[in-house]
């Protein structure tokens, strides 16, 4: 596996982004902050799904004032305020307890391609306030937000233009003496998204927040995100991720954890490997796999579980997993840690697998301490 890229560490509330810290999962609430009931319920669902960094849009001063209240029901999970165009909102959000501000220095400061414009004083004020309060800043560049002079220079929002835009914003912040910067570069064009992120990652040590912007509805949007984010993660790049789906945010969070797990970058629960079944199958594999998934829903310990239908690949895969089952006619063989444990009947498979999974989870927890364990 490609080694994770080394980045500087940037604090975000009680988490540290970058370095050797886990790749954190974040999501953006859709409810308006003024609608207290709605935002509270939505954040509850995001947290229940495991969201580790919560971002909210701050549209006006009323939203900025509501941030203090929102923080009360986050239970310590860091809060990011997403701000555009108005540096006063950024100052207010910092004052109200935001742990990180997501902004585009050019658009909040009114800078248009040159730091020597009148907006630099506005950016300096934001940078100074953030530094005083220990608040980090995410510079967020999207294909739709590239400045006019860069569009003219590159012809359109190419990967080079996105990288130049992000680099320029970081440089402006650093010229204000501010270093706690996380960067995101997003494009709806997959090729460009990947190229821009990898290109930027080679140039500096800023932690990167990775996503595919406006991915769409959960079905296709999750696949598109898995392709785009996964490709970047496999290159060792990415320090936080977000899956941008149209719909419930808990789906985004679950999809993000699944992408991290599938990319082999972070697992907080078991991975189940199951074969697709074919004409050789002699058991109801789908029923067994679904029953195992239901039975171990609460297990928050990473491990590899293999459930295969027959003797073709079953024994090899099961022996390579932490817990495995190789199916056969009316029954199967249970493996643990590469060793054959026993033969079980088809009706007992799910329960017997659960027994081994829970016993292994308890062993791992006692070795590494209680709670979720990152691989
Ligand atoms: Fe078919 Fe066996 Fe492969 Fe499953 S493991 S797909 S049953 S050959």
C-alpha cells in the first residue's frame, strides 16, 4: 500500500487533522441554523452515524449568533462554519466558538488575483482573530469558484487553475502569519478532481480535505464519490473526507466510513467479504450474510470476515480472514485466524460466526483498550 502523505498537523477543536492522525469523516448539515428543531435533529442523526466533524453554513449574522447554541449539542465534536463573501461573518463565527472556518480567502476579502488589493486588511483581521482563538481555516476551492484571472490564464477551471487558486489563497493566509490551514480542492469532473488533489499534494504539506463536489443522489453519488475519493486515498493523500450526497446526511457519513474501509485507510468496524454466489453454491449465502450483518451491527472493532459459498475459493479466503466460513453442501467450515475450528450446519452458520466475531472483538478490545479501534 502507498504510504500516507506526511502533512503538517492542524488542530480542529479536540481533533488534530493531518500527520499520523486518523482520516476524519465530516459532513455538512442542510438545515438552516435558525430552525433550531431541524438542525438539532439533523446533527443528532449525523453524530449517531459517527460524524466526527460537523460543518454548517453561516449565511448571515443570525446564523453566526446561533453557533454557540449549536455547539452545546455537539458533545465535543468539532464545528466548522462555512462562510462566503463576508469577513464579518467569519469574525463573528470565530467569536461564537467555531473550531474551524471554511472560506475562500479571495472571496471573503474581496481579493481578485492580487494580494495588494484593499481586501488584504479584511483577511488579516480574520487570520488574526482565528490565530488568537486557536481556530483553523479550510481554504476551499471548487471548479465553480476559480478566479477570473486564472480562468483567463488557463482557458477554464483546469486542474492547474484549481491548484494555482488554492496555492494563492494559502499564500495570502501565510502572508498574514497564519499557518493552521487545511485545503480542499473539488471538481465535479472526476479526472480533474483527482489530478488537482494529487498535484497540490506534491507541492506542499497542507492537510487535504477530500471529496467529490455535488456527487448527486445516494446511489450514483456514492459510487462516484467512492471512485474519486478512493483514487486519491489510494495514493496516500487525504486527511479528512466528505461524501457530498443529495439527501440524508447520515447516509453521507456511512458512505464515507465505507470508502475509507474499502480503500484500506481506516476501519472502525468489521469488513465482510462475501462471494457473489454462482451455480456451485449449495447454501443460501445471501440469507447467511444478511443475518451476520444484522447480528454484529453493534460490533465496532475492525476485522476481516470472509463468507464464501463453496470449496473453490472458500477455504483459501476464509483461512486468510480473521473469521471465515467456507460453505459446502448443507453446511460449512468455520475458520479463525487461519485455523479450522469446526464444521457447522447451515442453520447454525450465522450464530456460530457471530460467536467467533464477538469473541475476537473482545480479545482485540482487551488488547487495545475499549471502544472503536482504527486499523
Ligand atoms: Fe461460486 Fe464458490 Fe466462487 Fe461463491 S466461492 S462465487 S459459490 S465458485
